[in-house]
């Protein structure tokens, strides 16, 4: 189990572009979340890889759970048979 305690900071995209190595190091080694802003609005984030990987795992688990819920309530009428198309119809 991961418990991530990360500080966050906001910097303009133009500043991040000029200091991309520093921004990357802050995320990778300092564990910071760096929000990149455009016109004072958050546009993107640079996060530690560990945090992004954890998010991907959580999304995968949520997807699996959603599929399980759908399959648990599905009836035979809900399933559509798969047919391989070997030639074009038309």
C-alpha cells in the first residue's frame, strides 16, 4: 500500500519550459506535484512516476470492478454474439 505525501506548487508553463530539468527533478527526487499554469489556470501537472503509476492501477481496478458489476446484472439478451467478418458486405 502506498501512502503518498506530496507538496504541490504552481508555476507558469513558460517558466517550466525554461527549467524543465529542475521541474522534473523536483517531481522525481523531491516527490512534488508541479501544476503547470496558463493564464493562472492549471493546465497540466508534473508528478512523480510512482504517483502516476498508482493512479493507473487505481483506474484499472475501477474498470475491473465496473465490468464485474455489469456482468453480475447482465442477462442473455444483453450479450451480442461476435461474428468475424471475412469479406465486405455491400
